C-alpha cells in the first residue's frame, strides 16, 4: 500500500499512518456505513445497503484496482472512499466521495486522487478537448459548499427529490389518441431507446451520451440481473401509430433504503410530441403500476430549473423531500 501524507498547514493531523488502497469486496458493509453516516448527519436517514455497495464493487464495467480508492488506518478498515467514472463523451469525471464524519479532512486526500485520476483519463483520450470533475452532495450539507468552493468547484445544478405516498387511488391514465403505452421489450428496445435518449438530451450539457450501445446493454442487463430493485417489465414506452418511441419512463421498483418506495430514474418525451399530455400519461401509468405492485409510494429527481416538469409532478400530488447539488471544476491539465 502507498502511504499518504496527511498534513494541514504543515502539521501532522494524527499520529497513526493512513494508506490508500483499492477496496475489497468485503469492504462493502463498511463503505455503506460511511455513506449512511453522511446521510444520517445531513438528512436524518440511511440511504445505502451493503448489497447495493457490493453490486457496485462487482460491476463488470468497473476496474476496481484503478477506479476506486479507500483510505484506511492501521487496522486496514476504510475511513473514506472515492469512486471515479467517466462515461462517454469522456469530458466529465464523476467523483463519489464517502467519508466518515470523524475524518472529514480525508476529503482533500481523495479529491486529490480523484482529480489525478481524471487527468490521467484525459491524457488517454486523443480527441477530448477538456476535462472537468463533478461532485454531488446534499444541499443541506453547508460544510461541503465551503470545502468545494475552496477547492475551486462551482455550483452547476440543483436537483429536487420529489415524492408521493399512495394514500388513495391514482388518477386514471389519459393518453392522446393514436398513442399507446407499452412495456419495455428488453434487448430489442435498447437501441431505439438509446437513440431516443440522444435525441432528447443530446443538447443538454449535463447529458452524458453513451455511444457504445453494447456497453449500455451490458450495463442495463447487469443491473437487471443483479439488482432486485431493477425490473425492465416496469420500463414503459410511449409509441405512436408508426411504432416509433416518442417518450419513455425508466423505473426502479424500490429504493435501497426503502424497497417499498418506487423510483423513476428518467421520464422524457421528445420535443415534437410535447404539450399533448404524453408525459402526464406516462407518469400516471407508472404510478398506477407501482401502486398495483404493492409499493407505498414513488420518488424521482428533477432539475430544479425544469419548471414544466415540476408543475407536472406537483399536479399529481408530489412534493419536495430534499435537494442535492452538483458542483463542477474544470481541470487545468499540463502535458505528462
């Protein structure tokens, strides 16, 4: 293991040594505990399970030796964790930081490592003009505002977590004539769905396109096979009379911290088909399906600037639960 120098203003912070190393599968419970300690402190509840973290560590798309580091003490137990990934088009590295509240100073160590990972990734890509790092955190965590600002990060976007509890019957689904809502047909629909995602989100600077469709299919199938909360039978497509996908909703049948609460990952309608009630129909159809499945409610995340979407969700009885922020930093990278 490579030792890590932990100094602040030139003075050692602690006596015992710290080390960086890749995580082990058996670290899953400890890493989940780090994440839950943070969510408990900020929003008063636990959000992660050992099973979810273990699935992350086992992902075939992850190079565990290269893409993830934990900081451990003398007992080799993780005190902080950083997971990096950089999806196509390879211009933004996402950093997932999980740090025990008693060792907040380790964020600097992991952010240094994550930014170094991003710089290395940049140098591997011949046609990438820039690279930036992105960190997500809960808006209520005021310490993170100050920490990231000192590190050169700036606020990029705020996301609202909205939810609804199924206290009674869901409004019947209404959909325009000539439009049908059909269940996802798994692999045969992957390519069409990915193409539609690119059409809808391609101009959004926050959208990360996934150009290699086989990688997308592998990732989605891995999730469907290993995550009991992912069931593509509850991914729905809005299809016109020509059989073309004009909208879709991707849903998880539960949350890691609450299997009885469903989650909408993405709901979207293409620009030419908006204003007809298709998004409302997809939302109503999903709410009814989740209630019939026995779920107690549903949550989703929405861009805080998307006023049309927020009004739609509010019209169906959804309210804001909490907010998360995305902060980004453009890296100044010199040739190796």
